[in-house]
C-alpha cells in the first residue's frame, strides 16, 4: 500500500504535465511564444554574431542554445502563472485547492508541462540554424546532453512553481512575469557571457536556474569538460526552489482562504 501511495503523486504529476501541454497548445499566445518567438530571437542573434565575424560552428551553436533558452524562460514565466490564472477565470481554482490531491503536486505538473513545451524552442532554433545558416550539429559530450536537458527541465519547473505561488494570491501578479523576463535573459548569460557583466551582477546569476541550465546544456554540446558541476547546481537549486514553493504555497493559501481572494469576485 505504501508503494502505491508513492506512485500516485508521480502519476498525478505526469497526468497534469501532459494535460497542461495540450491545454497550452490551444492558446494562440503560447503558440506564438513557444513556436515562433524563439526563431525570431535566433535569427536576430545569428545575424548579429555573423556581422561581428562570429561564423564558427561553435559560436552559432552557442547562440542557438541561448536563443532557445530565452524562449524557454519566457514560456515558463507566462505559462506557470497563466495556468493558475486560467483556473481562476474558469472557476476551478477553489476546487483544485480543496481537492483531496495535494495542490503542490498539481502545481508541479502544471509548471513541468509549461517547461517541457518551452523546450521546443531549443529544438526549433537548432533546426533553424542548420537549415538557414549552415550551423553544424555537434556535441562534445553527447551522453551528457540528455542529463543536462533533464536537469534543466526539473530545475526550471521548480523555479516556475515558486513563481506560480504568487499568482494564487495576487490577481495582477502577471506583472511580475513581465518584470523578470528581460533581466533574467541578461544575468543568466543566455546571449552575453556572464564574464562580460558587471562584477556585482554575477552573484545574482548564480542564484537563478537558467544560468546553470544553459551552462549544463552548452557544456555538453560545446564544452571542454563534462558539465557535472552545472547539472549538480540545477538539481540543488531545484530542491531549494521546490521547498520554498511548498512553504510559500502554505502561506499564500492560508492567507487567500482567510481573505477570500482565491476567486475573481
């Protein structure tokens, strides 16, 4: 029975993950954000780096991965909060919060579904670079690449879950997503190396998962050594973010029940 109890949360997360992917695919906004915007980012980045003389295969691959991760971060920001906002608009948020299943498992599935969909951006930018710009596909450590991608997905999902907890309580918390999009692109080193940023910004870079996620993926693709360190940091931050998200969820749900702010009324 205990084994069955351990399997049920995993089944719930799995079901919610793919259900949320299908839901997001019905949204024109997320089709634009996930399927088209990363290609625009990649095209601009390729042209900028090419005009600066950066035509080597590794340079283009560096740009493609960074552009793809920009799309992943945008999808994570808007999707994680958007999923809860949609529940509020549809009147199902109260039912889910008070359901027998733990709401943090439901929220984890929603955020993982958003991140999984967002990772299409990396695949799209790689294919875009190969077809239009002649970018070679290579990997320094091909066996490490799946682990790097998995670590990035898990860690971004945990961070998205932490961000999403604010949407449970505040009706206009989507402004937080707009505020965080561009700064994280910069401090995570998605297109500009972290070494080129001001010294005081670099410690902030170490605290955000996209930094280590892109380091892990780039390390497996074009790195000089296996990206064990970035993968470990992704998993460590994923645990920290998940624990913080659970704590925040308890706090905000208690306040939301007390103040009756779960619904739109």
